[in-house]
C-alpha cells in the first residue's frame, strides 16, 4: 500500500539522518524552540503510537504522552538512539499490521485519544501521521545541516 510505503520511506530517512550525528549532536538543540534530534525521533515514535495503536486500534498504551514533559518534548538521559530507532521500527511493523487488517474507510475505535469527538477513519489517521513525519523529517534535515551532518533525502 502506497501510504505505508511513504511512512517506511520517512522512517528510513530519519534513520539515515540520525546515523550521521554524534550522540552529543543528537542531544543538543540548535533551534530557538529547544528541541533536539533525539527528542524529535521519540516524538515521531509516540505520534505513530498515539494515532494508530491508541487512537485507531483503541489499544491500551502505557503513557501515550511519554515524549512530553513540562510542555515540551522530552528524552530521558538513559534513552539511546538505538533504543528509539528500535521503537521506530517496531512502531512501523505494528502500524503495517493494523492497516493491513482494515479498509481505509474503516473508522477507529472510540476512546480517550479522540477526547469525546468521533474517531477518525484510517485514511485520515494515516494522512495525519504521514504529514507529521514529512514535516519533522524536514525539520531534522535543517538541524542536520546546522550540525554539518547529512542533508537531503
């Protein structure tokens, strides 16, 4: 399915860009809002989990907002690039399994994720996640350039 292929592509771009940065660069912000590349990666892991697993599938997720603390993105000191990239890969596999069991017109399970609103269709959920990945891959590209790391796709 082409939508899943786009998500796979964006995940591979995230991996390639992150691999070109040192641990110090992954944990250092070069932007006014203060986020770091590692925080962005953790955010993408959680976005996919919130929208597909917790939201659409209606499955229980431990701390769906674990990428946030005190109103900003958060990565604990013990969290590593390898661990977050493993979670990114596992999230992609989980997403593929969920998507392949449904039609794009299927509506998600009611639950907390929707905050009382009607659940979204799978198509809407996938398009939201794709645009989130695409936007943040662009952000990561800029930060990689500022760090002297890999740029472009």
